C-alpha cells in the first residue's frame, strides 16, 4: 500500500464515519435508539477506525 492509497482509504473511512454518526444522530432524534445505545455504537465505531488505521499504517511500504 502506498501513501496515496492510504490517504484515499482514510478519506473514505472518514466519510463513512461521518455518515454513520449523522445516521445515529437521526435515529436518536426520532427516538429509535437511546442515548446509551448511541454512545456504545459511537465508541465501537471509533475503536474500529483506530484498528483499521493501525493496520493501514503497517501496510504502507517505506520509500527506499
């Protein structure tokens, strides 16, 4: 994986997370999910993103 590929994947992941948070916020405002559920899902999404970022960082080949 190159730095450019990592950048593209990072942008895509951030857009997915943004969409997920807007969706969760909408569901909370309509009463479909509680605030606790929103918090648990948001924490899970954050942990998943950190893990994915760590995996991508290890896969970037150094420029030598």
